[in-house]
């Protein structure tokens, strides 16, 4: 029975990890292709990440809620309930993406003036951010579609969707950044256009599968005028999805505050930091992929009231996470010189990169195991505790420490990394303790195996 559950976890987790990895690999290639324009270009694009992710956070939260609700309905074999949640969240995503996309594109310059204090990179940041946000709807709808598919275990489809996004992005990066095959040289603008085309390709793949291949989720009746939403579904989306939205927004605002503090350093330092964050994104990709499987399987078990099974899936997820985290940490340290040498030619930058990789290796273990524990809580339907701990660690602790270690104690870029280590450690400890609390509570409620 244990072996069967491991196989089930791996079957869902591997495509989900690969899907997340595709996104990070594309980001790495994107940074490499932009690096031909110099360190200021790398910094310019990096400073659009946090404000962009604040807007995206709403849709990541809606996607997470869709994955949990659909997984629980799938566990009960209730197709009507699953599509009730799916349709409501998709309609919300359409409306919000149009409003937020137009608003953020219109206010691109003041937003980037707030987030980027480097005069030599500001104009490039504004151009990139405006184009990305004008077409926010593709990213928003792809997020909800793919999250819903993960809820029923269809991670292979979401992997194909991300591969389509990556291939399109790389092709048009090549054509538009430097200008090849008769295409104009658009530099940063070309990178932004390629990113938009990539998200449009991903959306097309996911939409095609929902329309033509899915036997559980459907778009039928999505925008019927006389449609009445089940009040229970509406109430759950308002409460639990609202908690996840608040959690994601506060988390992203916290990261934005840290990014603003970071922008006060030189573009040389922030360029090395940005490449170091690519390694962090690889770590997150593994954690996020395993979390997708944990959310899906614990959500199903919760829906079927099989609490012993839920605990087994969590143990398996933690075991897989620990193995992946250890392997990644060793890889980061041993391959640091080669990796940073891909982006920089000067010995000083590479030396800083090697030191950075050691810090990232430590954070990787904390991050992956924390993500899995938070995923299990979400699978159980617990949304308030993840919101509280992210508020404490990311919205409050990390920015305060970043300010302390760069202004009061001038440690420069190493102060930013030190604040990350401390906040990630606190986040990990609280996540593990709260997950354990909810697991013990389930134990008092009985359950079937």
C-alpha cells in the first residue's frame, strides 16, 4: 500500500516538478539572452519581477484555491461541485485580469519609479513592465486552468502547456532581442513581447485540453446569463480563496519592500543577486511541484475523509522533498563556478556567485520542506495559518531585517541574503509546527485508511 502511494505521488509530482522547472529554465535562458545587453539590462528586468508578481499573486491565489476545491470534489467524485468552483474562479479571473492589466499598464512609470531606484535601468523597466501587464489575461487564465487540472492529477497537460510557453518565448527572444532572421532589434521590448507570446501559447494548449479532452472539468455554461452560483461554493471561494489572496498579496508586498531596499545597491551587485535568485527559483520549482502532488492527494483524501491516507501522503511528500533538497544543495555548491560563469566573465562576480550558492543551498532545504507542509495544510482546507506565517515572515520580518542589515548595519548584498536566511528559517519552523497541529487535530476526528 505504501509503495502504491509513493508511485501515485511520483506520478503527479514528476510532471509538476518538470512543469515548474520548465518555467525556471526559461527564466534562466531569458536572463542569459538579455545578458548580451549588459548588467543594467539584467537588473532592469529583475526589478519588474516583484511588482509584476504582486498583480500575479491574485491569480496564483485563485489558482491554488481552484486546485484545492477541485481536488476535494474529485475525491468525492462530484463533477458538478468541481465545475461550480472551476467556473466561478475562472469568471473572477477574467474580470480581474482585464481591470488589473489595464490599470497596471497605465501606471507603469510611477509603479516602476517606486520599485527601481537605479536611474540607468528605470526606462527599460518601465517598457518591459507595461507590455507584460497589458496582456495579463493570458497569464491569469492559464494559471487558473492549469491549477484546476493539477487538482485532478492532470499534471502532464500542464507540463505540455509550459513547454509550449517556453519554446515560444525562446524562439521570439532569439528573433527580437538582437534582431535575427529579418526581425527588428527590439532589445528589452523584444524580450517582453516574447514573454507575452509564450503565455498566449500556454493558454491555447490548456484551453484546447479542457475543451477537447477533459472528462471531469468543462467550460460548458461558463457564462450563461441565468446561471446561479451555489451559495456554499460562493461562500467557500470568498472565505478560503480570500485568505489565500491576502496571504499571496502580503507575501508579494513583503518581497517588493525587500526589492526596493535591494534597488538602493549598485547594479553590479544586484545583477549577481538576480542570477543567484535563479537558483532559488530552481529550488522553488521542486518544492512547488511536490506541493502540487501533496495538495491534490491530501485534498482528495480530505474530501473522502480518509485521514490516515492523508497523513501517509504528507510523509511521502516530506521524504521526497528532503531527498530533492539535499541533491540540489550539493549540486549548487559543486557547480557554482560553472553556473555563474555562464552570466559573468569577471572573476569578482563569479567569486560572489560561489559564496551566494552556499547561502542558497541552505535556504533550499528550508524552503522545499516548508512549501510541502503549507501545501498539506491547504489540502486540508486550512488557509488562515499559512496566511499568518507568511505575513509575519515575509511582510514584516524579511523587509525589516533587510533594512537593518543594509542601512543600520551596512552589509550590502550579504545583508539581503542574511535576512532571507533568518526569515526562511522562521517560516520553516512555524510551517512545520502548524502543519503538525492540524495533523494531530485530524487524528482526534478518526478516519478511514
